[in-house]
C-alpha cells in the first residue's frame, strides 16, 4: 500500500513512520505533503528519499492536494501534526483510510484551538492527573472520527506544558507507526 503523510511542522512523528515502513512488507511512505514550504518535515523526508509536495491552503481547498494524492495512487493518508482543516472532498475520497493523531485523550481537549502547545497548556491548567494520545479516523467533523487507539501517561504537579509535551511525544513515537500498520489490514 502507498501511504501519504500530511504534516505542517517538525515531523518527528512522520520520521518515526518513515523509519517503520522502510522495513515493512505491507506499505511504503510514498509522499510527504505540507502546507508549509519551510516545515522541517520536508528535510526529514529528503533524508528518507521520500518525495515531497507543498501546497497552500487555497490550493488545497481548490482540490490540488486531492489530485496529487490520486495521481500518486495513495491508498492511505496519515495526518501527523497537520494544522489545516481537511476539505470534505478529501475526507470523502479516503473513507476509513485517513487517520489523525491528537496529543490528548479525546473527547477531552479537542476541537477548535486545541492543537500543539495549547493542548498541553490546557491539560496543565486543569491539573489533570493524566494525559495521552488519541489516534482516530478522520471524518467530516474533524476530531469526531472513530477512535482507534488511546494510550495514557501519568502527570504530577511538577509537570510543565513542555514536560507534558515530551511525555506525549514519547507515546506518539512508540505507538503511531504500529497502529497505522494494524489499520492497513
Ligand atoms: C504531535 O504532538 C501531534 O499529536 C500534534 O502535533 C504534534 C506534531 O509533532 N497534532 P511532530 O511534528 O510530529 O514532531
């Protein structure tokens, strides 16, 4: 199967996924696409010799990303720190074949404005005793797709948004590639 990763930022998850599928018989990462021309994820893709594609929000909304995914015969789309809202045509083109990772335990700390550091700040401000990751299918209502997998990590009063982020990243890196592999059937 041919996988595409969409990412807007650093791409540490994308890197783990590329690493994992280098030796998988099931699938290969065939494309890394980003809405940010200077996203570090693009450097990581080059290192793995994975083709890259960049696009603007306007272009995505006009269907150019969907066209690219179809031209590349992509079977499965992975959102790994992708910050734009996916157009409905795109989710419809990949029913049950698009997955996202959210850095908290949905349905808590999801929805508008809940991305990146804002999530960890909100978790800290609420004094949560734990947080975690959620891997879910992407449907037309972004964070409401079917939950596939969650993993938890304990927090204490000494945790800061930065240390929470580090704990969450550790879980993401550990589980995201394997969960994707499992979804590929
Ligand atoms: C991850 O925490 C992911 O859950 C979130 O954005 C972050 C991306 O990190 N939605 P990276 O770019 O993979 O390092």
